[in-house]
C-alpha cells in the first residue's frame, strides 16, 4: 500500500524523493528518486547513531527500490526490527548527498468492533443491503515529545479491496461505501472531511496528556462493518519539520515482523547469540578443576537475551571432554580433570538457539596459574617469592604438552620453573619444507603459548626453555605434536545477486568450516562467460577475510551473460561451489548505466533538447524514443567523457503522457518525464 498521494495523510512537503518506512514489517521503500535511477543505493537503519541494519540495491528506472518485500532486496546479515525514533538513511553511488527520515511514534495497539445491530424496520433494498449501525474503533499510542510528529500530517487508514462495489460477488451485500482505503484525519478540513455523511462517518482524537490516539468508524450496513473490521489497519504519519527527506511511517496492525520473503536473513530475535571470546581461566595448584569466569558480550540490537551457557574442557591424555551448563550466571567450575594435563576451554551461548563454540584458551590443570584476568598465586606462578633476586638459572620446564589448535597452529603449556621470569617456545621439524616460525617469548607467570604459521599435517618437536636474570635453562622441556590436516570448507549459500556496470555484487551465508582446525579464511567469486562467448574472459575476485560474506566482481563485459560461482577457502584449499537460494539467479548480465539530465520539449517548434550520460563510451550510442514507440532520435554518439546530447527541431509530436525512453547499445534503459512548454 502506498499513501504518498493520500490527501488525508496531510500535504507532504515538496521534494525529489520519499522514504517510506513500514516499521512493523521491517520494510523500507524508496520512491521518486528518478535522478538516481541506475545508481546503487545503500540504506542504513540507525538507532542512537549505531547501525542496526543495512541493505544495498539498484534504483530502478522509475526511481523506486524496496527492501524486505517480494520483488525487492533483502537486508544484509540481519533483518532489523525498526522502531519509533530509528533513522533510515540512504546514500547513492553516483550522488554526493544523503537523505534520511525518522520513524514516527504512532503505533496501532488494538482494533475492536461493537457488533453490528440491524435496524428494526429493514427497507426493501434491491441490492440486498442489511442496514443498521456498528462501530469499529482503532486505538494506539504516540510519543507527545516526538519532534517529528505533526497531527496535521497524520492519517488512520483501513484498507480492504473487497469494499469496492465492483468486487462484490453477485447476490452479496455491496454495502454503501466503495472506498478501498477509508481514511480518518486528526485535523480534517472542508476539502477532505472524515467519512461520507449518510454512507459512513468517522472521528479521531489524539490526547497529548496520555499519548493516546483513538479513531472510530461508524458504519450503516453489515457489509461495510464486516469489511472495515476485517481490513488492514494503518497509522500513517508524514515526517514534519526541516527534514532532509520526505519520510512516511506506516505502522500496520497485525503485520508479522521479520523477513518478508524467503531467503532473507532472520530478524534479531531469530539470530544465534554472540558467545564470549575471552575469559579468566584459573586452576589452583594441585587441583583437578578449572574455574572459568566471563562477561556476557554485547548482543545485536533487539536480539534475544542470552539465558545460558555451555562450557567444556577438552584435552587430557585421552582427549576427554567435561561439560557444564549454566542458566544465567557467568562463572563455572569444571571438575574431575586430569592433573598436569592441558585442556582447551570452549564456550557456547544460548538465547533459544545455541551459538557456535568459541575457544577461551588453554590451561594446565593444577598448575596454580590464571590466564585472561589474573594470576594463580602470590608467588608469581612458581617463579619464587616476589622481589627475590635469583642466584642461578632456572631448571628446564617440565610437563610440556602441545595440542594442535588448527591446521597451522599449536597450543603449548608447561609447568612453571622455579625462578623463571620468562620462557622461550620454539619448534623444529624433520619434514621437508616445513615452516619454522620464530620463537615466541612468554613472560612469567604465564605458562601457555600459541604458535602459528606452521605447516598443516606436519610433525613438530616443541621446545620450551626458561630464563631469568642469571641465564637460560641448560635443557629444554619438549613435546611432539602433529598439526591438524587442513580440510576444505563446505559450500556457501548465495542469497543475493545484482548486476552492475561491468560487474556484479553478491551476498552469501557463511560456509561451514571443514573441521575445527580448518577455519574459513576467504571466498573466491568467479564469473565465467556463458558457453560460446568469444569477447570476454573469466574473472575471479578473492575476498581474503573469512567472516566477510559479501563481495563484487568487476572487469566484466556489458551485455555478456556470466555464470557465477562462490567458493569458500581454507588457505589454498577450496571447497565446492556454493548453492543458490530460492529465486536467486545463477547468472548475471552486466549492463551500461544511462542517466538523463536535461529533458525539454517545445511544442510550437516540435523541438527536443535532451542530454545525459552513459558509463560505456567506446563505440556506444543511445536511442531516444517516446514511451509509445515514436522515434525522437537514434544513434546518438556518446562522447569520450560519457556525455550525449539531442538537439532536434521538427521532431515527432510528443504524446500527452510526457514520457520518453532512452536506451543504449550496451543494454541500458531509463524512462523519464520530459518537460513540455508552449
């Protein structure tokens, strides 16, 4: 439903474009941005200056683009829950300005019917009307302090297409009103009164003391009453004041929030939680337990509350796992572990859905140490009493263990050496071509380290030496370990494909890692010309960051069909090609982008003056016609700077709809209005 032209919504201020916000549906529509046709628009939803939602799409030839509605674009990553006071901001790829609108506060809270009471003496009616009286009341709230709310720019709407009498099935009561949309203004005027006296009446009030809005329909036939009660009920408010854009907020009663079409990301309450990534790990000397304390991390705006955690210690001689769950609370003790053994501590968060497991680091059970937030004792973790001057170099560290963390990393732990102030951790390997990273220095009392940059699936010997002001231990504590073999990741799912000038943009859901030791490190986007194409080559773009799930491929040839593929990578290993979601195209045809600047027609001379730009310049030509098919001028050359011009007299008579179409040899098309004079 579009109310941009609804007289009873108040007269909107003049402007080139309008941002419509359907906050209950998490939907935003851009209208009237004809000057930005063909440009990429970025729409952000902000709350308190923080971005809570973002979407990207191309403005069509009429200046229209919408998000979270069938036929439109999806929000990226999460479908935001738009609330009163949120700002919707839009910027364009080819224009140096930004528009924005503030979501208005009026919200529908209830719709009730009084029940229809038929008249005692029903007149004979050839159209089978059941006459009487019934009322439908729409109630809601608004913020009296809302600076953007103007009662003169507010409207209550009930919409039901069945209320058109030409849609009434034969033999059924057509009612008295045939208004598809029945509006009630808070500030009616003589030109636009509320209701139609004798057919239906309406009143509306807003109380600034309580912030309550009440609108009442009085209906005089049973059909009108039933259809108004069953219709869509809407509060519509134009943004008022010195706004940078035209903003129309439409809050629709009983609409379901969240994704408006299949394949779009879930809303915040459908997202998995964000798990902690850091914590304090401690294990008292001689104990068989580990204490874990963490803080609940910030969650996405409007996300479900984290209500529980699952914490696990994984390691020991037999790689056993000890798990504890907590509802509420942010501390847990994992008991019954193997003294002297190294364990990795993993955590998952729960908000109705479990997050993926996050590592909180490793610790040696019974070591008397603490990591991530403190130490395990007043003696500096076994390095001797604080402040004591050492008289000899420390002994070699004992209890060295090494555990493969991922395909290129190893976690190392050891027992503290008396008198040590630092430790050096290094690796050697007999394998040909094995990567040998530089030694890692760890300051006491810490007794753990992580070594990265190793070769996957390779055997290493890990050495740990202790040192202090006197010297370095004569020997090293050692352990052997084989790094995990890298496993290729699974397939991503492509959720959006959009063509652009000489390129295309894509979005996808993250691929599953091959195993815990093989995180996704990047994605390849490959565009391959369709079979039989001879004037274009395949293009590949690599996204190096595994957590980024959007990207673009450029350098394509306009007008050529390309097959698209997205591959997840773990290092040099590439997984299978990604699948494509429902209604997501597997091919793309990049095209030229044409704009129209000046468009004028002088009737007495049949004179046309039209100019604009095209992104393709070499051997490109544009063609100007009316929307009814009349030729204005063909084969207009595009200059090297991308400009083109039509200056024509004695052209065809312009049809009364004042619309022209500009196309290019490179496949672009734009339709616009031409100004008529004389």
